[in-house]
């Protein structure tokens, strides 16, 4: 008998590390991974929001929270060893992101640096560190990395040069890692959503002048 459709896509016995899982796209994706059978490691700024953890546990899956300031390079560099001390992740979902809007001619260095750190440098660091762990796992299939890129990876947007640059970088980083690791059993892919009705886009969606 052929396996059922859920069995074909089962993640039973696997552990996924998810950033940006407290709300929006990231929360839905984390819960979907759990629905497919994965246990979830949630990377959060703090533990004040436990709604995703609670939803995952209600599915009968394990969920844990590791706190990390994704705008701090040193905090991100310290994260993977903490995770690997108690977990064996074979899935990484990089969904965390921030947005800063200013006309390009007045865009502050501090906002540029923060967006690039959270939206691109953190993605690279976690891909590198957790990807290195995946490469040590038994083959032939060793792991999956999913990076959340954006429509703005391809279309530059308005007043968001740092976000567009970071998401363009995520798209190219994904290709580079896929080229290097696919033959070694680690698949690296990106999803590039358009405008989704999440908290990040509420003001933009409500801007009638922009929509006109």
C-alpha cells in the first residue's frame, strides 16, 4: 500500500529551530511544522509571549524557548552552542525580521545597521552554525534550512533600502549555501512572500495615499 499523504510529509522525530515564531508568518509556520510532527525550538527576544509554545504543546509536540537578542552579533554567536547542548536540530527556519522606513537620503546609519544585522547577518550566522551541525548528522539526508526572503528581494520597494538590501542578500545567501551543501545532504531554500496582513505591514496596508 502506498504511504498516505501526511506520511509522505511527516516530520516525526525531527527538531526545528524557528526564529520569529511569536506572531505572523513565523507563528503559523512553527505551528505547521509541529502539526507535521516536529518538535520546535523557538528563538525569542524574551519569554513574555508563550502563545506559539502553548499552541505547539496542545498538538502533543515539545516546544522550548531560547532567548536571544537577534540585533546583537555576540548574542547570536552564542546561541547555537546553547541549543546543541540539549537538541539535535535537522530543520532551521529563519523568519525573524524587522523593518525601518525612511527616505533613502535621510536613512540613519543606526537603523541600517540594525536591519542588516537582524535580517541578514543573523540569518547567515544561524545558517553557518546550525548548518555545520547538520553536516555532521547521519546521511544521506542531513537537514533542511528555510530562509524567509521577500518580494523585495527582487523589487526594491519604497523608503526601505536596508530591508530590500537585506532580503536581496538572503536570496543570494540561500543560493550560495544551496550550491555548496545540497550534494552533502543539507537542502537550503527560501520563500519570498509578498505583502501579508501581519503587524509589520498594518500601517502600510492602511495607507490610502500609497494605495491610490
